[in-house]
């Protein structure tokens, strides 16, 4: 149980970091008034947490589903 929790935490942090890195390529200057401002950076952090959590949840669920398939055979 504890190992699974640690894996989920690490997976979430890695996915959040990757989504933050990927959002660096997005042109926020087309959508916000002050692209260098603190509010834009906060928006970028919130978006990376939202996307990263969703991706990590998908992989965690997918791993759980593959474990359930063992009971099928």
C-alpha cells in the first residue's frame, strides 16, 4: 500500500513537471494581456497541475485495469 502511494505521488509529480515543460512552448501572449506577469505564470502552473494530474490519473487507472485483467484468464 505504501509503495503504491509513493509511486502515485512520484508519477503525479513527474506528469506535472512534464506538462509544465510542455506548456512552455504554448504562446500565452496571444490570449493574455500581460504574458510576462505573475498572473500568467500562476495560470500556467494551475494548467500544468490540472493536465499533469489528469495524465497521472489515467496511467494509474490504466495500470489498475491491467491488473484486473489477470483475473480474466
